[in-house]
């Protein structure tokens, strides 16, 4: 029964996501595809996955214990904090902290997780900002 509930919630989330994507305003200087198509594709994939879970649930679902659910909840909190920190601290610093934390929770030793977070953050910044010329959130240090 829990799979069916999760599938239903996923379908509602996908419908909400697609609806919100259709509300994205397009500028007059836009590529032919527009900014709406990528979020709509993601919403469709979530919807298809949720429909599969809803129609063919697992016979014996195994839910994680409380400590694992708490860890997932903490990760969600970190990602929400990341979204709020982007305009304040900038892309490089916010991404380094979030990527370092996620690397650590995925099993990387703490020192290597810090190095990974910095490397991921700087690498993404170089590719998207310096090479592709896309605008990323700038913090008080200009990056």
C-alpha cells in the first residue's frame, strides 16, 4: 500500500511541476525550444516513474529505519539551505559546502569530502561560467 501512496504523491508532484513549468515567462530573446521544455521533460519522467510505482507496487517493500529517514530529511534540509545560500554566499561557496556534505554522507572520508566539494564547485564554475559564459550566482567575493 505504501508504494501506491508514494506513486500517487509522485504523480501529484509531477503534475504540479509541469504546471509550474508552463508558467515560466519567456523573454523575447529566446531560443526556439525555450526555458519551459527541460522542466516539463523532468516532470514527465517523474510522472512516468510514479505511474510505474503506482501500477506495479513492490510485494514486500522494505522501508529504511528511522536513522536513514532522518539522514534523507537532513539532506533535504541541506538542499533547501543551499538554494537560500546561493544569492547570499554565491555559487562557488554554496556549492562547495553542499557538495562536500553530500560527498561525506555518501561515504567519503571528511577531508576527501571537503576536497571533493571544492573541486566539484570550482569545476562546475569553470565549465559553466568561464567556458560556456552562463551566469551563476555571485557572492560577496565576486564568484
